[in-house]
C-alpha cells in the first residue's frame, strides 16, 4: 500500500524527488494512484470526458492527436 510517512523536508518537494518516489512504487500502486487521480478529476469535473476539442496552450503543455 502507499507509504503514509510525513516529511517536512523541502528537498522532497522537488519534481525530481517526486519522480524518484513514483518510480519506486510497484506497478500495482502506480495504477492505483492513476485510478485515484482519475476518480478525483471526474468528481471535480464530470464533464471533462466531453471536452474533445482541446486546443494547445503556450508553454510546456502539448496536446497530442493521433496521426
């Protein structure tokens, strides 16, 4: 199951530290988190699945479409 330890170290808040933490999880726990995040998104915005005409934003976000 997901480790419930609490840390107050700012070094553990970097994107690299979070990536290392996520990569250290077993596949089953990664998939569980994916399902939890998906459920959260759908709870907050149930109509998000209806948004099929996404437009690219300036910056680092990129919308991919099948060729």
